[in-house]
C-alpha cells in the first residue's frame, strides 16, 4: 500500500510542457543519484524506532572511527526537524557550492571525513523547519545526488526516529543501504525497536545488527556499575529476531561533553570503557563487509 501510494503521488499532473520539464529534471536527479552512489562502496543506515537512544551519537562516532582508520567517510544527517550532527561535528558555517553552482560541498571535518546536515543550510540555527513529506523526501534525494561526495569507502546516514517519510525515502533512494538499529535496554525502547525490525523486513533493508546504547554507568565515586536503563535487552531482542548483536555501549558523560563541544569522543586518544566498547561495535560492523 505504501509503495502504491508513492507511485500514484509521483505521477505527473498538469499541462504536457510542465510534465515534460518535471520528467526531465527527475531524470537528471536520478542520474546524479546513481552516479554518486556508484562511487560509494558501503552505505550504513543508522536508525531506531525510538527517539533519545543515541542514534546521532552512534552515527557521529562511527564516522569518526572509520575516518581515523583511514577510510574515506561521509556522514549524512537526514533528521530534518531535529538535526544533531552539525553540533556534534562543530559545523558552524553554511555549506558552500561548487563553482558551477550545481552541487553542494560537504563540510570537511578532517582529512577523511565530510558531512552534510540541513542545519548547515540555515542562516538562523534556531528556526524550526516545518515541512511535509514531499519536501523532506526531496531534500534527502538532493543530499544523495546533489552533494559532491566524491569517492567514499563509507557513507553513514543518520535518521530521525520512527518508520515514516525519512527512513522510507532513504531506503527507496539507497536500496543497497545496510541497517544498524540502535536501542537502549529498557522495554519502552525495545517495543519501538521491534517496529524498526518490522520496518526493515517490510522494505527489505538488510540489517547488520543491533547496538545497545547507554548500557550501564560506572559511578565516578565508588566505581560500581549502575544499570540506568536495565541491561541486556538489546542482545535478547537480537537473538529473538535472529539478528547480529553488535555490542553494548556504556553510558559516559564524556560523550555528552564531546557532543556539546563539537568533537566526537572517538576522535580522542584516551582509552575508556566507552571507547573500548565502541571499537568492538565498529569491528563487528566492518567484519561483515
């Protein structure tokens, strides 16, 4: 039903000359999308049915680790209404365009990492973006086709929560994307994660596995581990649905501070329980590729 409705909505309406021009522009955009995707080896789609589980933090630090390993990496923030990647990567300036004014130039974070976010297109960072589905779908398609990504080993896509317009557009635009589902351990989050798994199955999105974020917190005073959001729910859900469990990541206040400072914690050289756990998650993702 979803696909039928989209197909019907995309059928041209209006006079023949307008329809021909629209069709020409759509063909040009599809050609640009195809050209860009052909130059990107792996596309990893970070998603979750639940908000507040740390998708953007996982996306930013995953991109940071891959770039540190020498991989050419892109990070695309498709969260239109609550973009976080720009803040997490210290993107304070507007994106530039190529000299021919045909493509956006992504923000160069370091030698191997570049990123785009709708936040980096806004003069007023506090302005609300009030868009319906077609506008959001169009923006995502432009981020794929009209951004000068160049040759990439990895493109990480950070999605908003849920199973609506943005995730569906990503899957339809990048059908070869591989999903990474992020959850926290408690049942409230897992109930929505099961919907994310259903979404992946319905749209035939291959899933690399589940990450359990904020899994335990080590008290800075006594050193005792505290289960802020219970524990083990992500691993149990992965086993229940026959998915790979990518690992558990502990809660770390340093992640909060690094996000506010615009420098992902995985860019830092200090070894902590968080960085050790996150490295395991990255290894469990890359070894599948």
